[in-house]
């Protein structure tokens, strides 16, 4: 099933995701996907409540009739619908629901549209452009990882069809000069038409593929900068942290799973052009930080980790004087200063407090509360941010992982297990990613985690312990909370490898006279 537009939303064929406007991504839960499949498949016809209940129950959930209205209203809210003035789902009181939105026909749907293209009325220009424009579409597809729809639309005009769903468009003016084709291109954003960057290129038959590929790479880099770089001066509660924006931009424009490497390469290129730009320095530090988080080492590399933290510290401290009018950058700097764990807590807390006064970014404030052991306040802020975030988005998952860290440090096992169950249902791979770190020290390992930990080498076990300590445990002020974070993983690894599996550096960071050491 192909993508289909209803009102201002373009749904993919599986109803897993949808796009609204230029950049807003919607993700649907399995219950919402079941509802959309049922409603759209019966568009214009009455869908009775028992049909809705059957569709939801088919997902494997134990749902009662009283849950139907809640689930339908939650879907309405995500679609921006209103039960009193519906655009998508109308209620037939006492009977059921009707999908009333009509599918739009003839709309242009694309991540990038190459068009409008001017100058093609000239025969010489049209002849030279004939091989260039399709090749540009192909090179753009390659440059963006083959993940998106790239279309050639020479006659397309912004706003001509309100149903169009175009994220970016490349307005192109062409002119023939002998056997050379000159092109002036302007990259614009979707419906707003905001100019992102202009490009000038010329093409001759000899070396055509490489020159077109160079233009495609420039267009891709400009889109990456638009997706990843901070421009906001006001930070709403749903603002995705910059490190996640870097991650999302890299995933959108490349096939590599190592988003930090893709981001670092682009930032290196950008810094070459603007070496004194403080925002690029903070973004480079965030890419290095993400690189540490994404490491999958078979053995700990303490020296390299320390060198990377030194570089993060240098980049952040060297940029502070120039970023304090941008709360998004300031919040990122505060998180980085805490992460490197080099005595900058008071500075980081002050930066976070100052930035929070100019924004409503609950996540960073919650992290500061979490590390101080103020768990009730931290959980309240996380819950506010989770409530406002897009369900199943990367930001939503990120917030739930942070909430798991809070509950792990607080030793609230019942609540932790409940949040983990919810998280694993939203994104199953997170069980593999964080499951070994949140296991209980007292309970037997689940079979899948026992199998995963049962085959690792001693060096890999050391790397896991260093990773959990450096990324999470060491940031908590109270030794008790640091011990709570480490205890589950260490207990199970100690049973296999013995007491020496916990390195001296980690023991020193965990043990205090009034706290039970991990080896007890």
C-alpha cells in the first residue's frame, strides 16, 4: 500500500508513521495502527464499537469496551482532530465511528522535489538538461542513503496544490552556453519556502557524474544542517535535545548505524568553513559524547575515553562566552560538563538553571535533579516531558531511559520493572540495549539476558562495567545511588568472573564507609 494523504497528514502504507507539514513526524502505537487500518479500510462507513474492540484485541492486548473511547480519543488527539468538529473521525453516538477524511488525489509527495526548473523552454538548454536533471535525482537519492522519495518536477509550483507534501525543494534556473549547462539552484523548505542555501554549478559532458554528485552532496549537507543545527532562541518542553537531533539527522541521511561518526564528519567540514563558530564547537562536543555512548568495545579503552572527555571539556569551556543567549546550546553545554565528571557541577547547574528560566526544557532540569538524588522532583519533570513528547519518538524513548536510570538509582524495583515493560513494548531493541544494566541483583536473569551475558568475555564484561559507571553511575552525588545503579550488572558478572571483575577505579568511585560495597 502506497503513502496516502488525508487532510494535512501523509500516512505511510503500514500506518507506522505519518508526516504533518514540513518536519513533524508522527508515530503510531500498535493500537493506533489497528484503529487506522480499520477506519481507513471502511472510510465513509459506520464502524461499530464491537468492530473496534475486535481490531484492538487482535493486537494481543486485553482491552475492554470501556477502553475504546480512550484509545479513539488518543488517536484523535495525535491527528489534531476534534470530536465536536471532526476532520478525521466522527462519532455516531450509541453506534460507533465513521472515518470522514477524504484521500487527496494528484498530490506531490517527496522528501526532495527538484523543481520548478526554469529555462527549459529554450531548446538548447532543454537538450543539455535532459541527462543532468534525472542524474541529479539519482545522485540525491544516493547522497541521502536511498531512504527517501526524490522526484523531478520541472513544472511544480509551491502552493499550487494544498495537498502537496514536500519536505524540501530545489528551485533551479538553467542556461546553455555552448556545450556547458549553467545551473543556479536554491534549496527551500517545504510549504514555507524558506531559503536554506543557494548553489551555482556548471556541467559539461566530460565529468558530468562527478559534478552532479558534488551538487547533490552540497544539497544533502545543507539539509543536514537544517535538521541538526540549533537556531531556536525559545526552547519548548517538547524540544528534542541537540544530541538527538544530530542522531536523527544522521539516520535520515545515511545508512550507517553509527550516527555520531556521520555527524562528526559533517561538523568537521562545517568547522573548516567557520572555525570560530561556537555553536559548531558545542555540536562537535555533542558528537564526541554520542560517540562514547555508541561504543561497543570488547575491551575497555580508558585512555581514549579520557582523551575524548578532555576534548569535550576544551570545546565547551572555550565556547561558553558566546552561547549563553541560546538556551538550547547552554543546556547542552551543562549536560556535557556534568557528563565529563571533571569538577564542573556548580557551573553546569548554574547554566542549566539560567537556561531553564528562558525555556521549559523539562528533561535537562530533571537530569540535574536526578543526579542530586531529588528523585520525586526528577520523576515529575520526566513525566511532564514524556506526556508532551511524541509517542514512540526517539525523544520519548530517551526520556523513558532516563526515567529508568532514576528508578534504578532510587532502588524502586517495582516501578522500574513497569517502566521497562512499557519501554520494551514501544521499542523492543531497548531490551537488548539497556536490559543488562537494569537487571535485579536478587532475581535470576531472564533467559535472553542470561544467554547474552553468558557468552561475553572477561574483557567485554570489564568494558560493560566501565561503560555503565562512566555513562550513568558516576554522575550521582550519593554513593548509595551510584551503588544502586551498578549493583545488578556487577552482581551477575561477579558470579561468573569473580570479585576481580570490578576494577579498582570503579570501586573507589562507589564505596564509602556508610554504604555496603558491591563485593559484600
